[in-house]
């Protein structure tokens, strides 16, 4: 039978419920596997053969349905996009497609619609549409790299320079305006005013918890869009839009197939981690392959065809965590110096200078990175090993600097700490690996469309600052971590002893908002072609995941992350009751 091609040769897969048996509740699942990573006893989602994953068929999810039904829905959506005459309805259609995570089917159509709307209305939208329509147009234009000034919102301000009172009752328009402000650049004061205006009005109004959630986690820009496709939104589309039923059916199919692929990728990663065997030697080190995989899954959520890239990226992330634990929990100053030196040499002979517990980690690092580089070279005609090795060397040097700071019990200057902390965050390692995993920088690309690694330096710096500052804001330490971690807050308060902790945290939140503005600008500048767009979207997704990964509650748990993992990997997708899962492969 026909199957959806996702770029790899795959075998079988389970129902989502197979993650949780009768004797394993979700609460126990998260306690045992998300945060402690007890993979040996964890339920496995599938059996991998020959290092490949299974290729799921539509019939496995929807009895009586085939690939033809799936493709028919894709083509029907394309026709509906073409025949829709109302310009704002078309933009709302595009917005729903992106929100439900199925935009990869319709990139050409979306660009055509936005280009037409921009050419016809770009400079006049302030005069022609409501607050909702102007804000929606602005957001979609800016997301896709169309130049539009925030001055379009001046039409909603009075002679006194303040936003007009008449829009205070327009909750839909205010919410859309708030979402648009999340794409602001540095210096766009009108968007800063609009964000504060909307936040104040909406937070004080008697609106639903969904609105309150969107204020803290904006759906369209600072959250992973697939997560926002909840049941209420699906029902709203089905009941109010003539294209809603077809779109939601396609989204459900896409999500179901994607969830199965994610489960298999997780199993593949788990088996690799078990085979490496590092946690048997380093028992204090974190053992959390599900959490590590969640980073990669979210970063590359926009393309189901990137399974190999997700698995490789997760290996990279796992090793970052492991090396971090070696520097925090295991190594003496002399041993850490030797490990950093060995990484700089990047040769197996350097293992001889290391203690036994470091040798396994060093070999896993070199083996994994060399194997990855060889495949990238074969696929894209360029071996990135020198660039990858340099990123690992920089990471270890940054860890070593931190180790020396905290051994001396002397805090560095806040600016010095942050500059080093952006490197020790590991973001540079992740995004440089991702750059080459996506085939960027290879010799097969034309000079006219090529993006160079140096072009991404500011973008990487912004994402790294967001992660480092969010991490340092966290009130809880990682599980089973007894080592000493520094904090930007400590360094900053040492220099500004007149500030309270609350004032310092507010300052750090402002720094994070400013980094987001810089990141928005960098992504806008890179939004020129499909390949660059893929990298900037992945970089945005990494930044979007940061608040989920570091939002600890009072019980030192991560409830938002748990919700996300439930939704993406464990819960049955939001199907109609007569659309039941089954495991038979067609």
C-alpha cells in the first residue's frame, strides 16, 4: 500500500497509548522517564531495525483511508485558497494553516497570497481595515519577510498620541495587536506602547483562561505552533469556516503521522543512548533522552522529513548535557584542563591523557561528530568537521572558564559572565550542527543563494542569550544536580547592590525581550529563501522552547513542558470518536 514518504526507510510503530500501560500512569511516566531518563525500563515505542524507522501509512490511523484521501485534502485546500475572494478571509485561512502546523504543504500558495496582498494593500492597510485586520496583515507580512512599518498602527491613535478609547472594547483586535507586537524590532516604540496597552487591558478584562495563556505564551510567535492547535480551536474552525472541516481533517492526519514518527525517533535516540552506556559509568550525570529529544523535535517540528537530522541533533544535545555534568560534578581542575586540551586536539590518541571516566565521553563525542560529518559530506558535498570541532572546543573552554570562576569563589562581572555564558549555553554547538545538517554551506549550492555560517552569528548570539538568561532566572536546579552553577542575577546584583532580587529579575526579563527584538530582526533579514527560512524557523523554535524548558513551578517541576510532551508524544491526537487508532500496517 502507498505510504507517506518521510525520507527514511521505516518499520512498525505503536498507538500513542502504548507509551502508557495500565501500570504506568502519566505522572509516573514523567517522574521516571522525562526527568530521570530510566530508559532500560521505559516502555519503548517501536523496535528499530537496521538503524531505520518505520514509514507509517494513513490507513494505520484512519480505517478505510489511503494516501489518496490525504493527498486529495491537500489539493482541496490549495483550491480553496485559490478561490477564496475575501482578502482578509484568505489571510485568516493562511494563519490557520500555519497555526495548525501544515504550512509545509502550501508554501508556494502562501507566498503567492501574501505577495498579492502586500503588493495591493501593503502601504494602505492602515486606511482600509479594522485593528484586527491591520494587525493580522502586519504579523503575516513580517513573519514572511515583507517590509512593513509599524506606523500602520498610528491610525488607531488619537491626537494626544495615545491609542483611541474606541478600540478598548475590541478584544479580538487587541489580542491580534498583542500578537503582532511580539515581532517588534529594536527602536519600534509604537509596538512597545501597543504591547503595554494590550497587556494592561486584556489582563484586567474578564476574558477566558485561553486569553490569559496567550498573554504569557503568545500563540503565533513565541510558542511552537503545533502545540496551539487545541480542540477548541479545531471546533471553532469546523463550525465557522467553510474551509475549516477540510483543514482540520488534514491537520489531524498530519499530526497523527507526525506523532508516530516522533515516537520512533525517540526510540532510536533511546537505543543509541543505551548502547553508548555512559550513564552506567557516570551515575550522577543526567539521563534524560526524552527531554533531550524534545528539544530536537520542537526545533525541527516544521518538517516531518527531517527525521535523520532530529536524531543527530539529539545526540549532539545529549553530549552537551553530559560534558556539562562532567565539568560540574566530576572533574578536578587538572582533569578538566586535560579534557579541554584533548577536545582541541580532536584525535583518539588524546584519550591517553584522560582518566577512565572521561575516555568514554570523549570517544562518544569524537565518534558521533565524525560519523555525522561523514554523512553530511556524502549528502551535501562539504565536510564540516573543522567547524563542528571548533564549536566543541569553544564549549569546553567556556565550561572551563566557569569552573575556574566558581572554584575561586569570585564572581565575574555580569557582562563577562554573560559573554561566556552564551557560549556555555551550548546554543552555538546546536545551531552550527543544525546549519550543516540542513545542508547549508555545502558546495552544491549556488553562490547567489548560499548562506554562510558567519551570517548567522548574531542570530545564534540572540538565541544563546535568551537561553542563558532564562536558565539563570529559574528558581530550581536540574534534577540530581549537586554541582555549582553560576547566575547572571548574582553577578549583576554584586555590581548593583542597591537593587532587590525582584528588580534584578525585572531587568533580566527586559534583557530577554530586547534579545527577542534582535532575534526578530535577524530572522527577518535571513527570510530570503526556503533553505534559509528553514534555518531561521528552527532557530526561532529553539528560542520558543526555552521558556517551556526552564519554567519550573513551586514543586520544582515543569508542568508546561509536561503538557507539551503529553500533547506531542503520548496523548491520542484530537480525532473524531469514530477515527480510532489501530496498529495494523497496510
